[in-house]
């Protein structure tokens, strides 16, 4: 199975095998928002063996009309609450939000490939 992913409408390909060489720059760095919908909240809460109210209280905050996963501050950086430094991975990978599943193929990066390449070593021009 190939680790190379190509999506129509994007001027780059993504080599998913590069994730092992990166220090999860898509999960750490500048503060941002990791939006989750109601279905994702239920899935993640169930995966963590929490009810959705307890999960929301401990791991989410309201951002406008949406909910976002909380971050932790680490030195001068921020990281997703579910990023595990020891394993350099996501502790909820199997149920991670759609926003995480679709990275780096976000509309934002269609016209910002150079910016994306600074963040993600798996992005290569086509």
C-alpha cells in the first residue's frame, strides 16, 4: 500500500510516511483550533470511556458557535491535549476529528503550499 496521497484540486502530494520523521508539527506549534462536531464528541468520549458531558468539560472549549479541543502549553509551543510526546503520536488516533484526518488537504493550503511545506515534511510539489 502506498503512503503517497494525492487529492484533486491540490498542487501537492502528501507522503504519509514522513509523519514518523516529524515532531508532530500539525499537532503542535502555534495555538489554533481543533474543531469537533457532535458525532466526533460522542466518538472520542466513548473511546476514552467518558460520557460526553465529562469529556466536554475536561477537553473542549467553546469557540464561537463551535467546540474545539483544548491545548496544552509546552515551552513556547502549544499542543493538542491528545498529543503524546513520548510516542510522538495521537492518543485518540482511531477516532481523531475529521479536521485531523484531512490534514494537509485543507482549502486554506490550496494557495499556501510554501507555508504548508514549512510545517509538513511530507508535502511535495507535483
